[in-house]
C-alpha cells in the first residue's frame, strides 16, 4: 500500500495516492523543465513497480511540476557530460518508463512542453489530456540525436504517417489543438482544469472492473504489432481468465439488481 502522506517536495518524482483508486505521479524538476536526470529515471522506474504492486491503485496520472513543461526530455547537461546511459534503466528504458511493463492504465496530463524524451514519455502512456498551451515535438535531429526512446515508432502509430514523418524529420512541433485534431490527445482543456479533467477520465476508467480493464488494455496495446489470428487467441485466453474472477459474476448480478457494481479486483 502506498503511503498517502504529503510527498517530499524535494523528490525528483513525486508519488501520491488519491481517493478512488488513483495515483498521481509528478515529474518534479521545474527549474529544468522537468528534464530527465539519472535520479529521476531510477525513481520513476521504482514508482512504476510500486503502483503495479498496489492493488488499491487502478489508474495513474503522470504530470509535470509547474506550468511551463510536462517534460523537456533528457537533461542535456547529463548527455553532454557523458552521463546519457544513466537516463535509461535496464528493464524500463528511457526515464525508467517508456519500456516499463505496465498493466494499469496511465494518463499523461501534459501541462506544457512535451518535447523529445518528454514527448516519448507521453506517447508511452495510454491516454493524454493536454492543457491548451501544451505543445509536442521530437527535436532530436536538430541536436544530432534520434528519438530512440519510442518516438520513432510510436508517433507514426498514433497520427497519420505523413504528419509523423514530417515532425520526425524536421524536428517541428504541434500545439495541443492540432494534436487533438490528429487524435494524438484525448482532451484539451484550459490549464487550470487539466488535473480535474485527468481525474475525471481516471474516474471513468476506475468505475469499471479493474481486471477487465487491464486485460483489455493488454490486448489493445498490441493491436498494431500482431495479426488478427494472434490477437483473437489473446482475446480467448483473456476471456477465460476474466471468467474465473469474482468481478465477472458481480457485473451481471449488479445489472440485474439495478445497483452499481462493487468491484473487488479479484
């Protein structure tokens, strides 16, 4: 169980458990536009493990401290000093997040710039809620780098290919309104409403059976990687597992009894 005390404001990544089965994770280096440091990567990887292991948590919101940036990507001071390897963890990839094994839904609440690795972090989340002033881009090529933390393949899967290739090759940016138009983000709201909107989306997720949500997302995340036959097999296997749960019986029973279901996650 995650302790619900006020998080340490000095933590480079803060974790707080909120009511209604939601956890909020905050990238907390606003003075550096929440750029990823080695310490941040280790802490975020640890937080992923903690939230995965806590049965009380059913959805996670990831955001950045301050109003200017969600995350500006890798800390270029660390890169320039030869410390780039510390921004990656062996099991979870860049920032301790982009390649992490996660079964629970993560919502990126993008409160400003999501650039380079910061955009790749948002792309690795399941859903994105953006403030109106947010913008997104992969400027790596302008620094002699490549978006190797998932941006090069996740962005073309998320938006039309031609637009993705232009953004990758030019290092250009798109604003929140354009990102919404392209289907990259789920919601665009005024900055002051960002976290409330992210919580509202999390609440809609948490109103459903948690095992069914996790099993459904596990397959949906692979929809671009596998063929129809492989996906059908995964669906059959997941359905068999879900049918063994208490929640599988609770859902129809609650419907018949005309009441809200009491999900146990078992």
